[in-house]
């Protein structure tokens, strides 16, 4: 099978731990294509994909994008870098919806199965304004996926929230791009990532956004739930059922 993973730095795997590396080991007999790029938004991703030559058709494509479109909690330095790198954020939910739909339409041309993945977290405090906006955008993703029988919805957000329920959570988020760059350069193993994550009081992420090894394992389990259940369209239920037992 030829399976593509389309998204931002969470898919690219830096900084933090890589769910793609876990899946590459689990699906060693398949062709896995990583189309993640750091700092991508739904706007910049659409334009990048529109210029891309896909070659052979894809058996499955996972689309996981949107966390960088949420500006709440992002210092001006992050927004400045986005502009310099020509990775603009969607200006509002209507623009997010339009670009997300266009991205789905584009990927649908090349994919036998297309999976739209909800956003996870921006900070592990799930009550924060950032996460309230991510919740709203995830509902947009779910609505767009529900309009087509050929598009499946995978709710990783619910799984992350359930995992954090009852825990003492940190509101840590990186305050400048230098901190993120240093994490990417200096934290080269899962052990180093997990140590820094623990120092920041985090459970599933390195910095509130990018994954530690527990978060990467959780995402990999969710994606495997889709791979292992090709006849089911309700991925949210399948994900919760299949992902939860794998972590203590």
C-alpha cells in the first residue's frame, strides 16, 4: 500500500517525537510518504500541494493540519516568521473552511481513502482560549468530512483530552521561535524529549504542541485504527476504543 501523511511539523516529526517513525516500523512492508512541513497552515499547505506531483495514486491519505491557524497564544515572532516563510494563517473560520475544503478536494483526486484528522492540542490546558478555538476548527473539519462518503473523520482530539482528564496539567507554550528551534536542534532522542517534557510538567507533548513519545504513540495508535478497520466510517469511536489500552 502507498500511504501519505499530510500536515505540518507534527507530521514532519521535528521538534519532538515522531509518530511517523513509529508507523514506519509497524508498517514496514508498505510505502509511507511523509508530506509534513514545519509551520504549515491550511493556507500554505493547500498551495504547496497544488504544486506537487503525486505520481502514483495513494491508497490512504491522512490530512492533519490546523494547529498553526490558531493565533491565540502565539507571540508576534511566530506570526512574523509565518509571513517571512510565506505560510499565512487563515484569517477566520470561513477562510479556514474554504481552504480546508479545497485541500480535501485536491487530495481526493489522488487517494482511494482520505482521512481528515481533528487537531489535537495547543497547550495541555484544554480549557484555554487556544484549545477552545481548536475545538471549533475541529468541528469544521468533522462537518466537512461528513459531507462525503469518501472522507473519513479521525478524532484524535477526544483521545488526547481523555488521556489528560484528571491530571495536573501545565499551561506551558513556547514563547519564541528560538526556543522551538533549540528544541529541534538539541533534543535528538525520545529520551531527551521526554525528559524536557517532564521538566515542563507536560504529559503528551514536548511544548504543548509537538509530541513527546507518549503523544506520538497515541497518534500512531489512532492512525493504525484506521488502517486496521477499512470498512468502518466512524473513526472517532474506533480510535478511542483502540488507542486507549495501549498506554498506561
